[in-house]
C-alpha cells in the first residue's frame, strides 16, 4: 500500500498516542526516537496521569540510586502545566515534593499513596488537602491521622466519592470520622483492614450512598444475616474472608492484643 | 463486508451514502455509520445547505486521501459501534454486543499488518472518526510501548535527527535527574 507517512500526521495524533504509552516510554523511549517525538513527549496531555510508583518499581528503578529525588519529581510535575489529574506518590516522597504537588496540581482528582509509604510527612497531608478542591479519589496507605484528612476533605472537596484504606486500622474514631465527614461516600475499599463490627455497622447505617464496599479479609468482624440486611442498599458488598480474629500469620503479641481484649472482656 | 448476526431490529434511518476512495472505489454506507466520520457529516451537511431540493441517496462524497482497503476496515469498525439511532437494548443484549465487539476488535488487530495501523490512524484522523481514532491510537500505543527506540524508528520510517553528540548530551541531561545530583 503506502509507506507509513508519519510526517503527515499532525502533532495532535502523535501526542494522543503518547498519552497512552506509560511513563517509562515517555521518559526513556519517545524522547530518543527523534526531536519531534521528544517535543511531543513534553506535551502536558501526556502528563495528566503521573505514576511515580511505576518508576520506582519498573525498569527505570535502577536509575534511582537513592530513591527518586525531589528535583526529579518537580520536573515531572512541571510537565503537566497544572493539568495533572492523577498522581501516584513514590514511597520515598519528600515533604518538599509533596508541597510542590499540592501547589502545582490544582486540578488533581485522584491521589494515591502507596502502602509502603514513608511515615515522615504524614502530618503534612491534611493541611494540603485544601489545595486539591477537585479531589474525587484518595488511596491512603497506612496513614495514621486519617480523621483529620477526612475532615479536610469534607471542607474542601465537594466531588469526593472514592476512598481506599487497604490494610488500615479502622478504629472507632476513624469509622466515626468516615460517617461524620464522608457520609455520602460511594466507593469504600478497606480490604484487609482491622475493623470491628460496631464500626462497620456505623458505616453501613450512615453511608447510604454506598455503591461498593470492599470489606474482604478484614479482621474484627464476621458477616452474618444481620450485617447483610444492614448492607442491603449496597449493590456490591464484599465481605468474604473476614474473620473476628486474625487466624493467619501471627504477628507477635503487640499487633493484635487489642482485638483479643475487646472480645474477651465482654 | 458481510453482515454477521446483525440485530434484526430496524434502525430508524436506512438512508445510504456513497463514499469514493482515492483509488476510485465506491462504498455504499448506511447514513448512521457514515455520520460517525465527522468530515463526511460536515460535507453532507454543507451539501444539504447549498442545495434546496433534496439530493436523496445519490450524493457521492469524495475521499481523495483514503484508500479503499483502509476505508473498508474503518466502515467495518464503525458498524460494530453502538448506533446512536438504534432502539435501546436491554442490559443482556448490551453485554452480548460488548463481548462481540471485543472479540471483533481482537481479531481485527491480530490480522493487521504493522504499516496498516498507521494508515488507519491517518485516515481516521482525516475523516475525524473519533471512536476509530481512539481505538487505533490505543492499539498503536500498546504496540510500541515495550519496543526499543530503533524498532519504533523503523516502524514509523523515522530518521533519527539527533546528531550523535546531541543524543549523548541529552542522555547526560537526563542522567542528572535520575541520579539525584544537584543541578549546577
């Protein structure tokens, strides 16, 4: 037929393709093909979704001897020109980088913190929430001051509807904060969380907008008909594998003593 | 293109249009499908405006930039898309159609020669066929994602316009960002 006439295609088409190739190709592939591809790879549309975790764990990881630097994070965020809609933070994010992301990503809709996250900058996150007024989705990792985060979301993020607290400790205060500050939450993921029955019931009773609740493999409750009835408004309620006690790996006396105490002292 | 297992429900419009390709082949296409090509839609609407009497289905729309084989594939893909004017399906029918479409898409990509993908994108771009562009752009992205720079250049027929020292300089520039060394 015809020899590929790539030069005939306008920049828009090339940029459209590059928005789909993933961050490794954008950094290590596209820029080296030729100069116009390098230019296309810098287009802000390619940087609306920025996954730093992929860099940390993928083929680029060997570039980062001491983890991803603040300067690198800033240079990538700059490429989005304020249009970034989703960011996966690296495990080793610095506070400076985090503040930069808050200042330079006002359009952010989704923020994903990894499960292996550094605890250093936890205290900072609640105060940054006010910069992300368009936030809709948040994955928390093992954040400890979640209540303050929820409070800030309630105040500033009117479109918020999706929360993932995988493996979290959902104590009574946390559950209380969820129902107080996120009563209209639609998607709640808390697989492998530690959550007791009363906290779960609280959430089921108040959060009537829930479309999906993933409470699988949790420790602290066992599902029964009564719970299922309470959850009947949720079209997708997952509870498989949840147990009262932690029957799996025994972490040691410190991790789960409080759970045993709650149920033995009745 | 044979119509396999078409939905027997009648569509609200069975008007046809004729498209003429660069190699002078004529394609008779249902209006509903042809209208997904926004360039065609625009041409058609301009024609309608400029002529008081309705022209009926004798309009031949020239597509001098599109080869017949490419147009055939795009039309075939366009037919598989949900038709905006079709009667609404129930959930089950919708799911079946979705699965059929996925299967068709996979078959289509499997049988595609590498060069054809670029032609399809080029044509879809010219025709302003949004769904087709979306699909083929994604297919292209999936294809080049894990390939080497040399492969990509060959595939697109791109000449490396970096001078050797430029390319080296560029790699070095990148290196600072990765190594965590402060920029001077």
